[in-house]
């Protein structure tokens, strides 16, 4: 953590986490300061004449007027290097696990510990040689950080030149010099295993790539109906009890990403505790090792200082961009941006700014836009392909999807997964509301699905959504007149909607066969259900009743096919289609029994 230098002022007034300072020296906007004799960490957020305003990232209880303020000469930065994976940090990147060992369950104010362990040795294997001409973003060497991920040590983005020296393979600490580069002006620059980066500044790239590959989640309702492009941004709104935390855990385990960064931004302590205890115990389906070996957790609960909550989002996305620059695909899950926006509102109110709708600051939309713009699929400075995919949970008060955070998020994201409380109470997981969710799919993304499954995929997806929409209207009519009063075709439509719910939309995260569903199996299940619907309509035209169709043995088999048929036995689904044909034909030729 940056150490203080000279005193630049004294505290004039304290309003919660916002401190007014009478300045006696020079500071810059965005500079980190240490406030009071306890050295509380703060950031300069406003300057006017001889007065500065700081937001303090720690509890300001006991801070008095006249307390000294010291400048550091540095902005808010994070440390990037070996030791991030498997770590748990707070919003300022303080390592909670190492702090807990030293301080117990509660963080001490003013106690700043470096994010990366300065004493731990890492085996560095260089890939550069003396005399190589390198540019920023090049890979200087690798460190086997975990069994799942090779940490690619990068030349800082703003440094180019010729390698003058590079160490031999062997153990090194994060602060050790592993290479020296002479730039175009003849100046020598040392490269270490770690580097720092300003959290509010986007890391540079060579090129943005068009979205064309989905970030698969293994969840049928998401991948088939509302696919998210790799490098895209997604909002996931849902009120209390809709399953946002469960969804986040499932995405952490199954999302098609090399590295997972989870940011708990202002969530309740018990929810954060659940994530911190359960997530490390999850098994990585890729390697069979603990999932923690490719995850980074940033934990900032609702009872922690508000400014630190605001900073946690930027800390998480900067770490995600760092792994992206290594050529990895990263998924960042933030829970939730509503609590982050509430932190902005709190700080804005203490600054006396004129509020906009519902008390949020007028710059809420621009802050959200700047955050979601950091989602991208890119060509890195080193020439590799990497991506950062942002998935943000939203906690709208009372489940109101018209409130500002939800509405502005819709403007800046390509995908929206809306969670519905009624579906969650009906034990339908994932509780995705089909009407309120959407996905803007570029042609390249559709082409990917066609290539991975079948040319029929776009038409089947549209047909299924139309079927479910029609079933919703039929269900509304059934509430008025009763199911038995509906025409047979509408009764069959309702029966198919229930079959879709059981056989496709509902997914058991604890079932080894159903927890993850590949694109091909998703397509075959969808094809089976729509084939059943069409074949049933033909049977209705030939006098078979909906009740008779619903009692066919194959219908029960279709409902359980998602868990009964494994990934390695997808061909069994085709046999179910043949069984549908055979049983419908038998029903059509069966004698009609008349009850007198």
C-alpha cells in the first residue's frame, strides 16, 4: 500500500465518509491520502481554492477537526501479479485472509497490507531472451500459479524497447527484478513479477473484436433463449428471494471462462459469507481441482464503509482486464450494482450535489456506461485474444424494473436475464422471466449456434418462444373460463408448456447430468419438445384428446430426459422422437371408448 509523504492539510469537517480539508499543500484530483493520526485511507474527489474534499475508505468514527492529512502522490491502484488467484480481497484489495491471521475477525483502521505476499517465492520461467525487441503487453515469462492457470508475466503496457537483461529460470518474489528493458530513449526500466494499475483507467488493447462467440453457461434457458456473447455485458435483475446468489454460484462453476472474478459489492454479510464458504469448495468441472484455483473474490459487505463499496467494482474489473491481457477469457460477476449505485447516492448526498431521480446523482448513467464499456472481446497488445464478460446482478427495490439502475443498465447491455419471484417460489430454477428477458444476437453469434448444432436452430428457438408466449395467453384465458372450456389445441398448448417447464426450463444444479447442458444436447431437447408439440397437434386433428396425449408413456420419459440422458448418449433423444411418433399413431388408431 502506498505510504504517505508530506502533510498537505488539516481536517476541517467530517460528514460520515466525506471529509473536508483545509489545504496547506498541493494535491491532485484522484490522489490517495492518509487522513488523521490513524492513517485512514482516502481519495481526493473534489478541489476548490484552498479546500479539498476526500472520501475516506475506512470508518471515520473518532476523526476530529484539526487532524492532519498526508499526501501519497499516487492514485488508487491495485497490485497485479502472482498470488491473485484463490485470494479474497476487500474493495481496496487488502488481502482478507492474511489480515484475518494477523488481526482476527475485524480489520484494524489504518492498517494497510500489500495485496501480494512479498515473501512468497514463485518459479519464473522466462520466454524472452537478451536482445529481444519487445513491446508493451508482451509475455516476459510464466509462473505456474495454480494447477489450472499459468500466470503470464507481462511487460507493462507503456513500455517498449530491447531486453538488456533477463533472469534464469528459478524462484523469485513478486518485487524481484526479472528483466531490464532499455527504451527508445536509452533509459533503463526494471520489470518485476508484479505491476500496478489505476483502477479507474481502462487497460489498453490493440483492437476490439466483434462479438461472435457465446459465453456458454450450460443453463438451457440462458444459452438457448438469451445467449450472452463472450466479451459482452449482461444485467440480471431480481428482487429478494429470486435466486441471484444461486445463479452466481452456478455461473462461477459452469461459465465458459478461464478465470472468474466475483465482486460482492455491498451485499448482506450472511450472503457474502455463504459465497465465501461455498465457492472455494466447488469443484472445477474442467480440472477436477477446487474452483478457487481460477477465481478471485472481492468481498465488500453492506456494513463496510460506503466509498470502499464504490471502489470494489473498479478493483474487480481491473483485475479481470489484467488476466484478459494475458490472453484469458474472464467472467466478472458483480453482486450487485444496485448497492454500488447506492454508494454513489450516499457520497453524492454528503457532497451536497443536486440529486436526480430517486436521489441518485445525475451522473449515474455515465458511471454505469463507463463500467460496462470495459466489457470486451479484444486483441491484446501481445497479439492474443482475450475477453472480459460482465454479468451484474441488480437488486431493484420491491422488484421494480423501472427504477433508475435497472433502466440505465438496459441501455448499456446486450443481454438481460430477469429473475421472477413467482417462478422462484414455484421452485423453477433458473427463475428466468421469458417476457422480461432479452438478448441482442449479432449474425455472427447466430452463425456460431448454427455451426455448433444445426441450421434449424434459429427457427426452433423462435418457434419455442412463440409457443411459450401463446401458452401464457392461453393460461390467462384458462383462469377465466377453466381449462376444460378451452379448445383442444389450447389445452394441448398448456400441456406442452408444462412439459417445457419440466423438461427444458427447469434445471437441477445438483444433478450430475442436468447441472450442465451442452449446446448440442440443448438443441436436441428443444427439437424433441417441438416435434412432440407438432405431432400432438396432428393427433388432435385425427380425434385424439389432449388427456389421451398427456397420458402417453413417452411424455413422462420426455420430462425426465434432461437428467436421464447424459451428454455421451445424445442419440437417445432421437429414439424418443421415434417413440413419440409410434405412440401417437397407436393413439390415433385406438378405438374410441364412450362412457354412458
